[in-house]
C-alpha cells in the first residue's frame, strides 16, 4: 500500500490527488493478510501530505462467546499527516516534528499506508466480537 508522492510534494499547498486503492495488509500480525480496498485523498500541506482514506477490509477474530474463528468486516476512516524525511528538490534531510509515532515519507518519496491501516484496523476491532448476534456460546457436552 505504497504511493510515490514526489510530484505532489513539489506542488503548492492545497494540491489534491485522489486514488482508488487496493492492497494486502496484516492487521493482527498473524501472517494472514487480508485485502483492503477503498478511496484515498492526498492533500499537500505546509509540512507534508494529509491522507484521508476510507477502506474496507476483513480480519479473522475469535467469537467472544463460542470461540470460533470468523471473518469480521471493518470499515476504516483514516486521517493522518505524513512528513517527508528529505526535501524533494534539494535532497537535504528535513527535521521531523516532535510528535511521537508520526508517519513519515521515506527518502524515495514513498508514502506507505500499511502501518496506519494496521493501527486503525486494530482500534476498529471490537473488544468482544460476536460471530452472530444470537450466538449461544460454548455448550456443555453431555
């Protein structure tokens, strides 16, 4: 889920790019990636690139009642600012803001959405997911 933003970084503040995005992301870090797809809007800011995205994906979770594994749909609304590490024109290093956990654009001007999608996905998973609304849970065996 990577986008080259070198041309957008050269443009004026307020410049916008819209994309349809589809890619694989491993939200739960279990080696089972799922496809995320949706729309993304990139806007040039005075400090970097503002990303606004709406993505749909699924994640495998265990039902909190019956413990069966099932696929849970997620709709993610992402809004994050990405900061360049190098000046796109001169190639000189840029100082990053003093914000812990800020997202960066690498030295090749590639904006990688993978970590943001993973973090937003983890937050979107309910604490007690249910495989179905009327799940009866674990049953005692006679």
